[in-house]
C-alpha cells in the first residue's frame, strides 16, 4: 500500500487522537528504523520508552514465537506459569517485599494503585480516607480517574465530571500542606516524563517518604516511564533510596508487547473479585517480559548499561554547551533525558529538523526535547544520531 493511500485510510477510519508524523515505518533493527521509502532513522524515542531492548531483538522475537505457537491466552481463571515467574523475578530484582498484579498499560496499573489506596484508606483509620495527592505537571494516564490524577488543567477539558478526591500540590515541599485527615496516599513520578523530564531532589523525596510513613499515608510511585532500568536501576525508587508502598510500571517491561504492573507491600489488600483483568498477565505478555528482564539484567550486570548512560549523557551535555544559545540546560536521569530549549518555536523547529535529518526525538512539557533511546543502543548508533543532529542545528 502506498503511503498516501495509507494516510487517507488512517484519516477516514481511525479516530483523530494523534498528530502523526507523515511516515510509515516498515522495519527496525536495534535503534534504527526504516520507512516505506527506504529512509533510515536513528530512534532516540524507542516508542516512548517502550522498545527497551531495541527493534527486531532476536532473543525477544524468539521468546514471543516460542510462546505464541503454544499458548497466547487462557485468562486469569487458571494458573499462568510465566506470570508467576515474572512476578517473582520483578520482586527479587527490586529487593522490595511485594506482590504484583498485571494489567495491559500504565494507565491500568495506575488505576490499580488508586484502588489499593482507596481500600487502604477505608480500612485504616477512624475516618474513611479517600483523598490522593498528586503534583503539578504530573501525568498518570488517560482513563477518567488517572486523567483527574494528572495535575494539568489542560487535560481536564471536556471530560468531567471526574471522580472526587484528588488534591494537587505545587511541589514536594507543598505535599505535607495538602495532607488532611482524609488523605490516604500520595502518587508521584520521581522524574516527570510529560512534565519536562524533571527529576525531583533525592533528599526532598526521602524527607517526604519519612513524613508519609509517620502519618500512615501511602507513598505510591508511578514508574510507568522510569521503571525497567530506564533510570539505571530496575526502578528509580532504588536510585532515590526509598521503599514505596506501591509501584506502578509498564512501558519498557515487555519490549513492545502491551503490559502493565502494579506492585505493593500491602500483600493482602485485595481479595478475589476486588480487581481483575481479562488480558492482563497472559502467557504472551509475561513470556515477553521475562525475556526482556533477562536481557536487561545481563546488560546491567555487565556494566554496559552504565557505560551507555554515561556516554549518551556526555553527548547531550556537549551538545548543550556547544549550542548554549539554543539549549539552556541538560536534564534527566539514566536514559530518560532532556534538553531545555530556549522557546517553543525553536523546539518545534528542532524536532522537525531532526526528523528530516533521520533522528526521532520527542517533546516533553513546554520547552523540552526528550530523549528515550533503547537501553541496548550501541555507541555507533548514538554517534550516528548525534552526528545527524549536529548537521541540522545550523539551519535553526
């Protein structure tokens, strides 16, 4: 099918919820993507932090094929071996004493977290506690409740009325001011992915964790984007030296196969029928995730992941220093990084220019170019990507 025919079919039959780039990818290998015209791109977005082990990964492909030819799905009415093995692996790698529920996406994982918080709040304390505090510029999903948990007014237009019980804090230091006698939990990202790649201060996070523990308020960390070694560790919570009550994750867990997970130290918070999912944690998604975790664990243990983080970060810092009139700051954690751009107009020009030069870079917040390369990206792919970026900056 020709690209124009595909574009027209998309316009005619798919709801217009995405401002798509006019490109049709047909193949991928590592951090390289190829469109229908044969043009090669260096992918510094990895499907918005999803393709954690790159495109066309042979080990992941083999694991998916091996499982798919036997069983894809049976439902959660029966035992699922790879699901149990995956839960065990995540818990052991994290070092947190938790149990895991599997869903299909980050928003669903966060829905599970909200339900955990509400049940905890009802069962613990003299009053029914239901309020959940989130932070300005956060992003937690697009279902009705996770949309309301997202503290960005622009996201709330058209879709109310929303569920009650969400309170917004300006920043970490403002959270204690928002705690009331009906607060049950705080939900936060340690690095705000859609809010400009903004990492919070480690000491402030640890201080807040201590306050919440004293007040018997749950600390729930949204690691949908920061999780699965994106931060350099399995979870950013480990980097920050905290022990959350609830962690959610999704994007990079199965390398592109849809999956989400909510894990909690409240091991018996749910009883049968309190929560569920038809597709969540099925044979295919959990088998894929097991292989992804094995690949990334080996990559971390070998020291290659840390070397890649250092190398990629240095490339970004050098770019910022050389073009300080365009980029005002380099920010981020692990391989979740950003370049602050002087204004929105320049950011738009930069993203368009890199796309034309064959590099995929994303937008975050109002003025940040977001870089989320696959965790297994090679030095050669990094070099080629930055070479192409430098070649187009002169035109800005």
